[in-house]
C-alpha cells in the first residue's frame, strides 16, 4: 500500500474525495509516524489528542459530499498561532502554561476549510532565531541530518513537512523564518504580502514585519494552503481589504509570462561558490523553460540587515512589554514589590536571545537614540522599498538564493551577528512587505538549498506559478 | 560602539529585565557586536528621505464604531497567575506610612 504520508496535499485531497482512503486512515498514519520520529526531530511541542475523533467526523462529511475544500487533511500549526482552550507556548517558558482564551484567524480559517490539527510545532522562542536553538523546548533537529539545525524560527513546521509528519504546516516569517527553514529542510515555503494573512491571534514579535504563511511539499500544495489562510480580517487593522484570487489556478496556469530579475551585484557577491553555482544552474533551468531573465540593480539592500536589527528589536521590545507576570504567563516566586515582580518574571521567563533583542530595542528607542537608530532605519527601509518598486517596473519577479549556506551543525554558531546573517537574503522582502518564497533547488553534500522568488505586492500567484514551472522541470522538491 | 555597564543598567531598568552581574560582560560584548553591525546604516545619507510609517501605505483599516463584546473577563482571568474577585493581584504598590 502507498505510504499515505508521502503523498502531496493535492493527491491526498483527491484520494479522500475519491474514497481511496479515509481521513481516519490518513490521520492515523501521521500520528504513528509522529510517535516514531518526533523523539529524534523534536518538531512538535504538543499533539492534539482529538485528531482521530475529528477525522471520523470529516469522513462522515466526505461520505455525504458536504466536506469543505481541505476536509480531512491533517496539518500542523506553528505554536505561535493561538487556539482556544489549547496551550500556545511560542517556544517560551514565559507561555509554558498559557492556554489561549481565543483562536487565531489562521486557525479559524483552516478549521472552517476542514483540516485536522495534528499538533503545534516547535519554534525559536517568540520567533527570534534562525536555527531553532532558542526554543525553551529544545532544538529541533533537521530530519535530513539530525546533527544539523532545521533553520528558524519556524523550524518545527519545516521539519514536520520534510519528515512527512503532516500534509502542510503554518509558519510565520518576520525576517526569513519561513523561507530559510524551508531551504534547510528541502521543502517549499511562502510568506505572502504583508497584510494578506491576518495577524489576529498570531503572537506578535515585530508587528510591521510579521506575516503568516505556509510550508508544503510543492508550490501547488502551498498555493492551495495559502489561499485558505489569506483574506481580509477586520480584527487586524493592517489586513489588506483585497479579494484573494484562486492561487491554485494562478499557480497552475499556462498563460502567465514571466520576466525574472537577477540582482547582479548581490549574485556577484555570493561568497560560497557552490551556492552561487547552484543559483546559476537554477536560472539556466528557468531559461530552458523559455522564461525571460533580466539583470537588475537593487541598491541599498546591503543595509537591510542593520535596518532590520533596529526595527525588529524595537517593535519586539514594545510588543513583549505585555509579559509582566500579572495578567498571563510566567510569574516569579515571592516578588518583593511590583518592580521585582516585573523584572524577575521577565528575567526568568524569557530566554537569552529574547532578552538580548528586548535590550537592543529598548536602547534604540530610548531618549537621545530614537532618531539616530529607529528613524534612520525607517528612512532606509523606505529606500529599500523604492529599490524593489523600481525593479518591478521592469520585471515580474526577482530571484536570489534563499540562504548564503546550507544547514549548519547544532551549536556551531556562537556570534549573534553571524547568526543574524543567516537571513541576509530574506530580510529585504520583509522590510518592503513583499511576497516571497523558497523552493528546493538542489543539494550540496546531500544538504538541500533553496532558490528564492520575490514578487510584487499581492502577486503571490506570480511567484507560485514560477515556482510550479520550476518544480515541473526539477525533482529537487521530491528528494527529501 | 561601546556599551558601558551604566548604559546596560539603564536599559535593564527601562525594559524591566533584571540582569545578573555575571551575565553582564557577555551581554555587553554581544550588544556591542550587534550595534557595530547596525552602525553600517550611518554610511548612507538619509537627510531628505521620509521614514516609512507602514509597508503597505493604504492598509490601515478602521472598523465601524460599533461596540462589540470581545473580552470575557472570566475567560481571560482563568489563566492569570493570581486573581481575586475579578482583580489581578500584584504585590502591594502603596506602602502605609505610620
């Protein structure tokens, strides 16, 4: 019998619809596999005990043809998405015992579409990290090589798809937290335009950069998953009030023309020759498909990393001020006074990386430094956005590597800046609010790497179509 | 960029995060490394550039001004560390003067 967990989302959807197998069978296969694999990979923080019961209900709906678009599909949520009456930890001791009193819009939308939640996935604490080593629940291991990191911060979600432990998974991307782990784990990952996916119930890190998205086996799977979490939400004031097209139709369309921009100076400066060669080979594949390419300039992108490490910590320091040991979350033992309650609850509840970022953000926003850091960064951010807008006058998407390297060994990076440089190619899209995705593009020493496609505002369908064309010609996405 | 212990103590107070003395040298080293990287921003002249207020300019929505019951105090306080009769409990804020 076919291993049901190795099927794509689209194959599973068809199999369920045509009664080749039931959702109960599919869900049970995943749960067995999770039971076997999770102790090594550590990609789940919690498992939903009611999954089988829900699968049976989905099977009833499928049998009387009243199933929704994703009826009976077992998925995993990054543990940053609140689910009513369930534990939502955000990978932090601070929220270890937090039970959410409400659900995120992403969870609600997918539940209404009929999915079954298998569990919540491990992540860097409060989504701050590029290796999943900052989680209170221990590092996630890369399923391809258990001595290596899966990337971060959505490393658990990427690893879960890579190891066939769910059909697809949700993630969030503030500076590359979907695309970098997707590249490291050999899966497809997309963050849409800022505002496309509601942030309601998605625990905040840096609100002007945070954006929900998905991991899947293929671009087509990702398009179906993404269209089911996208859309206007009045509960999120930054949500975009524009109709979401059928991303699956757009991704699989044969009528879409592409001009892919190649940012010459960025590509020339890739340090790792093997990464550069892989990128150039990927572009050759696109050209063989008859896709036009054009060399472009993207000035000022070299400032993206410094800009990000002002804006993201600044917003994080403001957002995380809510964790005070009073209303919810961790509270220290026997506080002497109110100040001791705040400062000790926060010192004991947050991990080192989170504290570091709060301190940097507090510094950049403090009196005398605000203009020199925060305002300066927001000005350069506008220049970066302008660079992209100028490029999109000539091209329909932009290609660059997802990462400067393949997955590295656990505990091998000690310097904070060296870790932050993991996101050097992914951060620019977040600063500009653009949709971007990573697609497997080959391997170096058996470790996957990805090519990144960045699209213009609301043009998720364009990059998904490009990614699908790439995947029709390659089998890199089938090599995990 | 040098961070003095005084500056670290100041941002520790502002951010309400207690920092143990033995953690300070490593933390200062890390913050200095991060801020040195951030200082690359100074290479670019931004005098005539407006700061970005929002990545997508037209996306700030206001909902209709209709009251909507969204907060259920009991549901929210169920998971609070310490409550009493609908109040959140903290250590005493006002000391009694004899």
